[in-house]
């Protein structure tokens, strides 16, 4: 079994449960049904890292998944986190490079890979043309992605506009993992890492 320690869900028990459920759905749709990784929604990125380090010390098969929060210019995810102000994390002694996975620059760019899914959640009145249109979704500034989602859903009352807590996990359950992997090299790296550990052929190097 592979346990994934995920940044997400904040301090809310409900949102941490939704985070875990949404990632489980995403991974099942990605082809891992029958050999599922085990998502652990940890709230803050610091909490995710601490729980991952504990798992490493116990020699567990564990993966850390956090937002990069910025463009990734390093070839190593650990090196990115070691140099990023606010993190400055050192790779645990027993951790491998593949143990560290990133959502670049956060989870929301994944949604831009499947705009049809985003539109289906919000329904009539959704302004998809207000979303960032660039295909290199990992290079779109985080604020532009979030602002685009809010603007595209602005036809609704304020409480119904895109909200990271309210809508992000609903969208994660809807987007097509194949589209996400095609548009996001780091998402593809995550799925290939899990496939290698779980014996799933779909996300091999030729995928």
C-alpha cells in the first residue's frame, strides 16, 4: 500500500474528508481501482511534511504531495522545497526523489486541463472564456488561475462563485486524469510514480 500525505483541507474536518474523498475518486478514475493508494489529507503543508517524515522513519511506502506555490525551476522537487522561502525543507535521509511530488503551482491548474468539467459543475452562465487560455498550465501564475475561476463563475451570487474550499474537491472528482496528465508534466510524474509502486501499466513511460 502507498500512503500519500497531501496538503489540503485546512483546519476543517469536513474539508479534510472531502479532500481525501476527491483524491480517491481522482485516483480511481486514473486507473488505480483495485490497488488504490491511500490519500491522507493533512491540512497545512507543514503538517503534511511532518507526517511524511514520520512515515519515512517507520520505513513506510509514503509519498508527499504539496503545492509548489511558485514556478519550479529545479529538476528536483526536494531541491525546490529546500530553496523556497517559507519551506526550506531538507529531504529526509530515507526519502527518495520520487517520494516528493508537486502540484504546480497549486491544484487549480489541473482544472484548466479539463474546462468542460469545470463548466459542467457551474452550469449555465459560466464564462469559460474568462479562464486562462494558455496550454502551459503549470506556468500560469497562481493568482491568475484563481482569479480566472472566480471571474468565470461571477454570474452567480457571491457564495456560488468559485471557492477553493467549497468547489475545489468537487472539481477534482470531475476532471479527466488523462487530460490533467497530458497538460501537467508534474501531475503525469505523480501518476507514473504511483503506477510504478502499485503495478499499474497505464501510466508507464510510454503513456
